[in-house]
C-alpha cells in the first residue's frame, strides 16, 4: 500500500519541489498551504507522515504539531519539520511540540527522500 504524506508549507514553489521529490519516490502527497489548512486536511484523512514548515500564516508549524499530537490518530504519526530555522533552541521547541525530526531548507531532494524512507519505509 502506498504511504501517504501531508506536506505543509506556505511557499508554493517549495511545496512543488517536495511533492515532485516524494511522488518520484512512490509516495502519495497531499499539499496544505499553511498550518490551519494542514490541520483541516489531517482531520479528514490520517497520513503516514506529516512534513511541515515552521513559519507560516494563520497557524505556524509548532502550533500545527501540538494540534495534531492532541488528536488520538496523530499521537504516533511521524512529524518532520522542514524549515530555514536551524538553531538548537528552535529544534528544542520543535521536539517539545512533538516533532520527530528536523530538515533545513534549502533541502537536497535525495536527502529528503532518504529521511522519509527511514522514517516510514
């Protein structure tokens, strides 16, 4: 069965790169334009992995992660943060919110695919 990924980012061009990379690796990818859109889509379908930006309008990545972790169906789903933020303080905040991993933009599509395969197969 094809693994499903929710890609949440307010940058359309970045979402396109993520979607292209992950679909080429055989994943089914749903896009969300910000945290609120991501939460809405996650409540309609359970994904195998959530990949989210941090800095977004309406709802940032950490708020999205906390909201997802509050849902019984998302307590164990892997959540990765893909952002320009790379400080140890931000990574600690991400872990505290419930993120499982951190990738820094700009990203290497091959590295993204490798990390996703490691996390969900």
